[in-house]
DNA sequence: GCCGTTTTCGGCCCGACTGTTTTCAGTCG
C-alpha cells in the first residue's frame, strides 16, 4: 500500500464524516494526517515495521490504529462502513464549486440524490432551488460545475500518472527477461494531464509480463488482452496499456507510442518523401532494409533532422525547426540554480528556514527566496510588517554563515480585491524578491481582475506575478482575465511571470509561457513549496517550460546570483 | 481527532463573500 493510497482513505474518511456533520476539529485532524502521510519521505509501512508511526506529526493513538488496520487488512472498517451509508457519488457532488458538506447532505437526504446525473436531472426539473440553502443562481453554478467535471473526466494529473508508472515499472522489472521498460504516450511527453498510461517493455517472452500486470495490486480489472499487449483498469481510476515487444522493436515501438499522433504522422510523411518507411517495426530504407536503431536519436538522424525531445513532440512547429536545424536548446532541470517561491512556518508551511536551506543545498541550488504570505491572508497566518522584518533580519544573519548559497528575503504579497497591495512601498523596497498574487475575490469580472493584476505589475517593487491565472487542475477554472494584455503589460514593466511547478497548478501553462517568451517576458519556475518534499516538484515546472520551448536565458532562476539580483533590481 | 516547559483538559488559522438576501448559514481559501 502506497502512502498516497493510505492518505486517500483518510481524506475520504474526513469528507464522509464532514457530510455526516462530525466535529470540525476531528475532521481537520484526519485531513491533516492525510496531508502529512501523502508528503512523507519514507513509506508508511516501513515506519510501521520500525514502530515509528506515532512519531509522525498529526498521528496520535487513534490514527495510528487506523493506519495499522489499513496496512494489515488493506482497508479501514470505519471508512467502509461510512461508504455503505453515504454513496461515493455524494462525495463527487461535494467536490462541485459551491457545494460543501452541508449542501451535499441536504441533496442526499431530502432528494435522495447520490450522483451527478441525478443532480443534473433534479436541477433541470427545478427541484433543487426549493431546498433550504439553495437558489436558482446556485443551480446554475451546479450545472457549470458538472460540465467542468465531465470535461475533465478520464483525465488524471501527470504527477499521479508518473507515480503509478514508476510503481508498475519497478514491479515488472523484477521479472527475469525484462530488458527494457519505459512509460510512453502523453505521460512521457509530460502533458499536464493524461488520459491513460502507456507502457512499453522489451522481453523475449511476453506472457509473464502480461500476467504480472494483471495481478498487480493496483489493478482492478483486465479490460482486454491480446498476445503481446494488455489493457487494465486500476484502482487509481486510470487505465494502463502495456505493450511487450522484442528488443529489436523496442525503440521504434516506444517512439511511436510516445506520439503525439500528429508529430509521428508528420515524421512518417517525411520518411515516405525520402523513400523510407517508418513504423513500429523500425525504419526501412528504399531497398526495404531495416536501419539500425539503438535509440530514438537514430531515427531523427536518419531522417536528417535534429533530435526532438518528447516534450516538444506536439506538431507545433518542432518538426520544421528540427529539419532546418533551428530547434531551441530548451531548458533542463540541471539549469535551475534556485527556487524563488518558498513558504515556511512563519506563515502556513511546515518547513523551518533551516529545513529550506538544507534541502536546497542538497539539490545543489545556489540560492532560494523565502516568500511567506502577507498580512491579509489571515488563514495562512500572513505576516504583519513587524514579523516580516523580523524574519528578514534572521535571514540576513543566516546568510552571513552560509557559503556559496544565498538565502533571499522576500514575500508572497496579496493583491487585494481593489487592486491595492498588501504592504506599502517603504516595506517592499527593503527586500530581494517581491512576489504578488491573488488569493481572494476570484469571481471578479475580466476587466476588474485584469486591471487588478496590471496595477500590481506597475508597482516598481513587484518582481514576479505568481500563479497568475489561479487555476487548480481538475478543481478550479482560472479567473476570468485577459492574459494576452497582462503579458503585454509584463513586457512593458519588466515583470517576471511565474510557472508554478506544483502539479496541481502548472500556472501559467505552456501556451501562455510560450506567448510570454515571444513577448520578451522573463519567467521564473517556482515550486511554491509548503513542505520539503514539494521542493522536489521543480521538474514539473521545468517540463512546462520545455513544452513552451523556453531556453535557460528565458528563465531567471537559471541565472547565477549576481545576474539574478541584477534582474530583480 | 491531536497536542501540551500551560501535562490529561481545553484549545485547535480567520474573515470575506453570497443570497428570487433581511440576518445568518454555508462555502471558500
């Protein structure tokens, strides 16, 4: 059982109890425990074996007992019991914007609604508005919410897909005779969400691999099976397709399986125009002879073009660029010199300043910026000016003792609903990095919201706009705003735009990031981490930048500290 | 539920926004 799966059970338990009207603090305790478990560095069952469960913060006697129960029996009785009482569809209803535990309960108890289809039907029959606590406006929100859920149906966040892929690959590779195995498809191209998981393996004997996947603990059912491939549905709600081929066909199959379809089709056309033939068996010359393919690079080389990394294979001009030798030298994770958006215990994170330094040093960073929340964000323990300045004094002291590493002072400052900033200029001018971002009034109109962020950009002390569109993948649409106009303003004011690397956000996205680069706007790729493990999410942000064709020079946190400070000044 | 140089009960992030709005409960971040 993986940490994340145990965490899911506790999250669902919290949701179920909340719908039942259980005590707020008890619910929060479960939710907090789930959060901690999901972000734990070590596997929970290892901590269990070493009798260290009670050492986990937020885990007391009761939760420790429930974790043991899950590890020993594979499930939690209380969770199962509640699921019998409250159908899972009610949980999906609770996820809709505007619907919380209370309204979900009312819908279930008063109208017997236990899934989205029934809810949609009831709204159309105008039965929902009559309920206490509902309105016709809310009915409209509900329909929009259902629409949003349906649109994303079957899409899974990249981080979940990658975690599952890693788990399955590790499992299959234990078998003798497995020579190669890799993830393919949109997961390998690092798309922000994926429809299903494609895996390719090379082995002489296919059968054992197919059988192994069918019996993998994450697998719920086998959807279909052929001689060399199997398609299964997992408990994680993601289907997995495994194709097993001979070692000779591995690279051509992986290459085709990686796609995208449009990219691959274009390559086939180019091959054809040269009298070659490209398919999953290999690349064949005009005489029908198979060309030696050791790695994907060989395919592109044979077609007389530059190698195109998976992230670029979207048919967005990369084939033409590769043919004319003009592909950009896109950014790599190793180019990243530091992280400019990090929270600590001074606001709402669990990391101490020392934890940040330690982790960043381990990552080989040259610098990091501490950017806690500003005073208006009360729920996150936002800092009043005196506490902020006290923190900055401590950071400056710490800096004196640090070698080859710079801890930068900063803040993630709220842009208030009226466009005002949360601190006056006298305070802002004293720190190294000023990030500005929106955390309230999400429902403002396009004009208002655009003007609001524009005003922040126009302040000379604001360096970076964080998670500018505010979307949360699968949960919240972006605010209504004119991104093109904002990019134009950022170019004029020299404001840096963030690619928020959190796999839940990836904001701004690859399309806007490319637009920003074209407009001459600099980018900063930041994790926005609230705990040490999430400082490791940088690769997701780098992937967005790669898919946006960004080069190191476009991204300020690839600069050395002197150049960075210059840009920030 | 968890937590505790306030050790076994009493705290535990808070405030804004919304509404066939009217005086507050529900939702959200």
